[in-house]
């Protein structure tokens, strides 16, 4: 029997870097409305100052600050109201000392003025003069030119995943389109003589295809474009044909099932048969997910994943996530999780990075993570889980009561 | 000057429940491939046992467990190999005592057998007999009928947001379509005489529209369908027209800008002018976001949000998130965050729920959250932030060094 030469996850990632260091993803221009979740392929600079005119942050009166010094309710400063600024219009009036102009929130500050007194601290008198009953300092209640964004400032960086607020920044500087990486393309092939689709009848010995569905959803959530999703029988020629076709238009090809070293496991042989291919990992020190194949074929990442749904999802999460972020220059992100206390000991095999599914419940002020177990291949193991915890390969487990971070699948 | 009657966020939520207790969102059948992120409108039961036949979890030999008791390398048990089970086929052979059949991983266990011996613990002899060099217990290496899912078991519940693994469960029980709530529909209207779109020229006194963009992306990420996104001038008739039209086909109407109590703030008057409307909140004890209007018009939630981009996003996050989850029966979720230590004191106004933007950096084994500040209306305040922390309305702030949880916008 062939044996695995098991690699650590860290080593697998290093080898992916080595093999794909010259990989380049094309970019494309997209409308900013369609750009959320996409990844910038170049830095974005602002051509303008934002704001490009001085704005008031309050409803009030634009003044020379020094005209208000010492003003109080008992001893107001009196200024001449010489006009009003309208929203969305230039402030055409300039003021000189002892003059003032009404400016609404967001309105333009007229020339001369260097502060705004909130309307609450003023009183308009009958003869178009204003009593100011408080003092303001220079620049008070004013957003200056470029205070938000300077001309030529880099507002967003290459490799950044665009969030709603980043789309807001793009809108604020007047960009209607932005350059992002093309979505990584991915083909998802499930193999297995026992696998049938959702519309077919399930006979004895057969089970329904799960992996095509779960991996497709994961790939879409990761921002990939699906070039193919299909189920094929465990036949060398059929699988080879599907792989060859997928290589033509995909950055990533996933084959789930047949990745182990049994007599019926043909994935490795098929990958090696198509030419210009190198299997550089067969066997990953991860649990679940050991029988994993990682290969480069032409310029494409080809993964052989275990057929067990949970294993396939775990390896996808670890390896495909990593690759998709790498080829889009996404920096290693701080991941959001749930800090919880473990409700019972979790044992793990030293030398393997272990992914343990858990439920999470609130107990008083803290969260309790409870490991859940199931026999190999049970999909409900995942659907019952809130998320997973990762146990380092150098540990033998985590003890009851220890703090863990639960991540989302 | 009109004044706010400020309500706490908790009170606002209670009032929303009171006013929308009879709100019903329709449901629809969608293909499971399109169902990720959607919300189940009814419980899902499995019609079948999964698996519906006994499966082997290993490559090995199906046996009567008791035939292996006491077997060891020095004293193997010898069994007659009477056949082989093929993947995806029924096991047509029944075994009797002292017989065995080869079964691949995932293959069907033949009748009679009650355990599987891993191939590693066996040796096939020349005369079609098998030496078994270890013992197995009853049910060892077998997934029983219904072990994953029982017939009539509720596998997923109403109000559940469908994740990749849940789609996998739906696939495993043979559902190709599933009943989910229709996407909540939302119209987004930004008002302001100073606001221009991304394709227009910006003159002095004008700024570009941000809110339509940020709120649209947030609404989409929340699973809503956008019925309208538009910018209108601060004119009563225009805004009334847009609101009336939006009410016809939207569950939620957002009007950003003009939500305060100044002379130019017309949102409340417009909402009250359209008939069958009730403004039940004007003024929210939240920072930023105080000048917020919450109303029910016919059967529609109408929100007046502050025009400042950060305030608008914060209130959207708090109120629209809540409403969208409520009308889809989504249970109060445990939110993923980042546990961090605060790098400096954050002051907050007691009596207001405060949303403070922070950056997050790794320092050794822990994360450090640093508050970032900016003048009112700066969008870069959000784009520079990793997320936000929430300071309870009963607190006056959080001290440097305290633990905080950072949430994603």
C-alpha cells in the first residue's frame, strides 16, 4: 500500500507560495456599486481635497473668532448680519470684522470668517444685527479643506477588500469605477460512484452529492466565480476529461473524493496524467482532512480533497482561502471570532492541526463552547456547529475551562 | 426651536416590535444553490434516514464482530472471503458466521455483518481466505441507518440563516428547493441641496453623495433587495413624491438627511404628510446618530437618518439590522468580534449608547484597539477603522487597558 508523506499546513502554504510566486490575476474596472467585497488591484488616490471648501459642522453664524472673544450672555458681542449661505451654493459674500453670515450645517464658510457660532448661542435682533452670547476659537465648528482627504492622498490600498465604508470613500472622491482583481475562477468536481444529484433517485448504496453544494457556496462567499460544478463517476477517463476542460478556464480546480491512496483513489493519477503537472503535497497534517492533494498543473492550483463533507470543507477553508487571498494580495487579516470557555477537554493528535466543531452558548457574561462529535462524513456535525476552534499541531488538546476563539465556517 | 424627545435604543426597538408585531414577510421557493444567506421561513424535516443504509467508514472487511474476538497478530482469525461490495451498489451478498466481504469506505455493509475490520489489520491469503489480526466490537467502523439524520427529524429551523453547511444538509436530504422569506425590500433616498452624484461636476458648496452608496451596500449585505436608490433636493414636494412611490413596493424606506429639527429639516413633515403615518421616535440616545426618525407608514418602516455618513451608517446598523432580523424570525445571534485591549481612554456621554470607531493591531499575543476620531461627517473615519466598539448608555466611558469587543461594520 502507498503511504502518505504528510506535510504540515505551514509547509503546504510555503510550497504554494513557492509554486505560485509568478501567478498573476488580471484586473478589471467595475462600477463602485458592484465593487463591495471585491479586492483593489491598485492603490486609490484622491485627485481632490475632500471637502474642497470649508464647511460648517453646525447651523450657525460664520464670524471672525476674535470678534466673539469675551462674549457672554451678560455681555454679548453684536455683529451685523450681512447675508446667508445656502446649502449647495458657493458663499458669495465675504465678511469683514464685526460682520456675520448665517451658514447651515454643511454649508460653505464665507471668506474672511474663521469660525462658526452655533445658532443656540446667538439671538437675532430686529435691526438685522446678531447678539453672540459665547466665544468661539479659530476653526471652531469648521471642517477645513482637505480635512477628510488630501489631494493625492492614498485613500485605499491595493489588496484591500472593499467594505461598505470604502465604497463610500470611493464615492466621496468622485470615482464611479474602480480597478479590482478579476474574481478567481474555480471548478468544483465531485467524484464517487456512490454519489447522485438532488434530482435523481437514491438507490441502495448511493448517497446524495453534498460537496458540490457546500464547496460552491464557500467559493462564492470567498469571492470566486464558479466555472463548473459537476459530479463524475470514479473513472479515470471521465475525471481526466473534466480536469482537462476545467484547466482551460479556471485558476483553481477542486476534485473532491478519491484523494487517498487506496486502489480506487484515482485523483492523484489523473492529475499526474494531464501533463505539466506537479503534485507537491499528498497528505496534510490536519484533522480532519489528511488525504489531501495539492498540485500545480500549468498555472492552475489543483486540489484533491477528501470526499467526506466535513474534511472537504475544512481543507477548502484552510487552503483555498489562503490561495485566494494570496493571489489578490490580501494581507493576513485579523479574523473575527467568539471568545469562549471550553466546556470539556478536547483531545487532539500531536503533529496535526485539529479543527474541532463546537456549539456556542451564552452563560451569564461569558460564552461557553462545547465540542460536538460525529462519525466520519456526517454533515449534521457542521450544521449543528456554530463554528470551529483550531488546535495547534504542537498541542495534545485543550483543557476544559481554557479560553478558545470560535471561528465561523 | 423644536426639541428632540430622545429615546434609548432599547426603547426604540421595543416600539418597533409594538408597531410591527403583525408584519408578515412573504416567502418563496428558491433553488438551494441560491439559498445561501437566505432565511428559512419554515422548519425543514428530513423525509428519509441519512444514510438510508449502513455504511463503512473505512476500507476493510465486513464481519461478524464475534468472529474476531481474541484475534491478534500471533493468533489471527481466519474467515472466508465470499465477495466484494462495490461503491454505489447494494450489498447483494449476505454473510453468515466465519464469512467476510470486502467493503470500501462509504460502501454498503452486507446483511449479517455487524462490524468492519480495517484492511490494515488483515491479510488476504491465497485460498481466498482472510487472516484477521485484530478484534473489532459490534458497530465498529459502521455508520448506522439514520446516524446522521433520522426520518422526520427537524434538520434546520425557521429563522435560520442558511450557511454553506446548511445547504449541504439540504442537499443530503434530497431537497433541491427550499422555502425562505422573500428578501426585505428597501428604498434608499438621500436628500440635500448640496449633494451631487458621482457623474456630476462638483461645484463650490457641493459634495458628492456618499450615503446612497454606503447604505445600499449595507442593505445588500443584510440580504435586502434594493427597490430604489436616489438623491433628491431638499424640497417638500419632491421628497414626498419619492416617499409615496417607494411605499408602494418597499418594506423599508430610508431617507438620509433632513432628519433633525432645523428649519430646513423636512423629513419628519414629509413623513407625516403622506397619510396613515406615525412617527414614534424622533431622537435616539445614540452617538453618533441622535437626529433619527423612526416611523410606521401604512405597513412600512420609514427611517429618517442623519445626513452625516458615519451617523447614517451607525443608525442603519443598529435599527435596520434589528428590523430585518425581526421580520425574518432570526434569533438574536452571537456576534463574531475581536477581543482587544483598549490603548487609551474613551469618553462617552452617559445616557447615550456610543459607537466608537477603532483600529486593531496585533501586539504579541493580544490585540490592541485604538480609538480614532474625526470631525463630523468624515467618511475616512470609517474607512480607516477596522470596526467599532459599543459603550453602554449607563457608562461614562471605557478606560485604557480594559477589554473590549470590536465588531465589523
